[in-house]
C-alpha cells in the first residue's frame, strides 16, 4: 500500500504527535510505502529526505507562536497527490484539515483531540473551527482515538457512530526502557516532560520546589512559548540553580533522563492520553498527575497518584516528598510494534 501520514510535526521534533507519527510510520514502512507530509515553519530542515525508510516531505508554513501550521504549499501538494491510505493527525492544526483534499481510497483520522485551546483566544477559535472539524470526522472512514477518554469527547462533541471510532493507545519502546541503567548521583530528580505552554502546568513544579528538600532538582524536557516566563518564575523564587531545561533530545538522551529520575510529574489540564506518563511508568517512575482529562485514567494510587485542580502547592509538596524514589509495580502498556500492527489492520479493513 501507498500510505501518506499528514502531521503538523515530525522528527526531529519530539512533541507527542511527532513521536506518535514517527513510531507508526517507521514500523509500517517495513511492509509498505510510507510518506509523511509535515510543515517546516523554521525553514531550517531539508525539504525532502528519507528517514528509516520513510519519505519525509516538508513544506513552508506559517506557525504563530508555534501553533496551527498553516501551509498552502502543503495544500497544493495534497491536491495533486494520490495514495491508497491518507492518515491525518491532530485536530488542533491545519494539516489535518488539508489532508482531506488528497486523492485516496481510504481516509483515516487520529485527532489527538482534547477539546480546548491553550489560551482563551484559541479556545474561542477552536469553537469557531468546530464545523470544519466535524466535516473532517464525517468524511473519515475510521477515527482512531488514543484513549477511551478521547473517544468519549469525540462522541460528545461530534456524535460519531460508536463503530466508526477505534481506540488504539500510544505505545512505548519497551526495548529501550528495558535496557535503562541508572547512575549514582548525590541528589534526587523530579522529571517533567511537556510542551512549555501554560495549560501543561509546568509552573506548579517550579512553584513547589522551594517547599521541597534542597537536595531535590527539577528537570524540564520540552520547548514552547512559555519558557521565558518559566525561567523568570524560577529566578523570582530563587530556585533557578536547581532546574535544568532540555529540548530536542535524541532518544538515548531522553531515555537517560527517565533512567536517572526519581519522580515524574504532569499537571496538565488537557490531555488525550499522555505518552509522557506511559514512558515514565515504563521507566518504573512513580507519577503525580492532575486528576483531570485523560490523566485521571492513569491514577491507580500504586504507581500513579492524582492531585485535584486548583493545584494546592502544600498538597503537591507532601505527595512529592512521599513518593520520590518510591519503587513501583510492573505496568501493562502497549509497545509501538503492537500499535503499528493494529493500525495496519485498520488500513486493510
């Protein structure tokens, strides 16, 4: 089969959608011809290259504050293209809208849908966009949700027939996580992996740091428009020397960060599933997550613990002190190989 993945981001980006699309594309490319269309808003990446058997084509785009990824060049290329399968990703950006214009035998959509915009203005825009989003989902032959929570949102907001939606969770690379090796260190580490926007809640991890033992450090993995505010906040609280920021890490470096952490946090308001929580659990890290959106489904009070909104810093500090360094039990998670096999079945049926 000739398969096109249309995504608002792709490797070397390491945001959730990029990681998802890369993992399914490279595995499916072992048996099929896979192409990825993706924006190139920075203009710094090659226009076309092959990565691990996947042909990646990048297009000029406009992305205000790293959002939306509007590319008329991509739209023109899609109108001229023809594939057996077109698989569009991410309801919250324009490439999915444009993917419907490609000639294809089957149209698959993975919305990564969480209903809300990341700012009040964007929340209004996403409501205005709803008729267009509904049209995309109506035209899709199959809609893939990454969690039962996302499936519920899609059913509520778009009245999609239940048999049209298939739940296929994000996976983890078990081979990489099973080979993790810790190194001895003189401090404990809280790990936070997220895009640096306000709704992801990174600010709470910084605000709680003064309430924790001085031997505890915070590592923040991600990039985004909120970074400068986070750096200023750390300086105002006098904890900037206890925080390390990382972005665009290669897989080995990312795994090293998981391997040497002692606690994982994600206090995001909106998630369709959260690949980062899955990876943290695969690394045998105790997790603290916001008891809201799809994150609630992770909470078992054995491996993953919840905290309600509005976030209480005293409660967060108490939970962090209790859990940091805790040994957790084994967890059941999908491997990316299983995800790719399930997806291939969807393509063929």
